[in-house]
């Protein structure tokens, strides 16, 4: 990989634990960091973000090589991980810190994200409107170490959360075998 051509992609889809695995180990992916973005508090903690008042959203920031794995494909995977009709959180997790959003890093990403959202709405895959916010990326703060690669460190809890929250059933119902 040519290290001079890496870009960043930032997605919020509820609990950040659930947003790492779908992108992990894909060709062209250099790193995936769980963290917080979109708020006003500098260097927020997990407790502060969950408590509200920071304005931050749990998100993942992916460093990738667009020549190997295009941004458009990342956005397609993102849609398959969330309920794009629920602006109030995702599955068990409620509130602004769990809202779904795409944070674009440049005009090309903005264009791709907006087109993708319009295409998903036009597909009628979902009965309700697609409400995912698409907004400019802002300062991203890495979450505490115990949140990083959670699905690898706490496999049983991760799988129980995926099942118990309804995320897996939702993905299967709306995407079937297409979903990662």
C-alpha cells in the first residue's frame, strides 16, 4: 500500500463496538479506531459522552487506501450495519451519542454519501425515510483502550450484545446475506 494515499472515513452507527468488525480485515484498511466526534468537549471520556452534554457521538474512524477499497464501498457497508430510519439512536442504545451519521472528510466523500443516501431512499428497502445525518468531520477523539477492538477482546459479550440488541436480526431482515 502507498502510505501517501490513505484517507479517513468516519461513521457513527450506535455503539461503536458494533461498527468495527464489519470493516476490519478488509483489503486496504490500515486501522479502525473507536472514538467520539461531533461535540464540544475536548478529550471526552466514555462516561462524559454517555452522560450527555458533550455533544459527541460514538463513531469509528477508518484509515483506508481508496485505491484498494473505495470510499463508496465503505459507505455501502455502513448502511448495512444500522437502522437508517432511526435518528434517536440505534437498537438498545438511545440518545444523541448513539445517533447514526456519516462524517465526511472532503467534498468527494460528501457527494458519495449524499448520493448513497438518496439511492437508499429511492430503493424503498425501508418503509420510513432515511434520516442519517451527513455532516463535515470534526475533531475525533480515540476512546479508551478497553473499547478498541472490543469484538476481539470480549467475543462472548460482543455476540450477546449483537443478538440481544436486535442488531443482527435487523440486518438479516433488511439485508439478508448481503450484510457483513
